[in-house]
C-alpha cells in the first residue's frame, strides 16, 4: 500500500513538472529579464543625415536609419563607443552606457574644409 501511495504521489508531481507555462507568462518572464539587463535604444538625429554610424568600431548604417522612426540604434549592456563620420566632415565620437531607457543624441558634424580630392 505504501508503494502505491508513493507511486501516486510521484506520478502526480511528475505530471505537474511537464505542464507548459501559458504563452503570456513566458512573454512576461522574457520582458522582466530584458528589464533587468541595462540595454537601451539610442535615437540619432544627425546633420548631415547620410553620415555613417559605427558602434564599437563596427559599421551599423547611416544616421537616418536610426532617427527613432521606425527604429533606433540598439545598444547592449556596458559602455559603448559611438562614432559618426562622413567624408569632408570632422568625425564625432562619444561614449554611451544604456540605462534601460531610450535616449536621443543630436549631432551636427562640422565641415573640415578639405576638398573632395581632385585638383581644382
């Protein structure tokens, strides 16, 4: 009799372990995990809009790609180097550490006065 009760108890609890959580609960757990890690989005407003954006030395796209509509530059945990540059302009470099929020960075590159390269 004791073996039968033990088997029933083990079978009952084993069945509970196999149940899957509802999709909404899984999504809530995922969102909570994301909230715990300090990542964020960085919207870039640049002049000129076709300046190139580098995140930690890796090309990400043009400034206009990350103006906040529809998307911003996704930045993970830790301190990151953001560089914006375009030929004929002085490069702009800053450092950004996300804080679980969307930030906006406005950059206006200054022309460096260098000619386009050909003899005039």
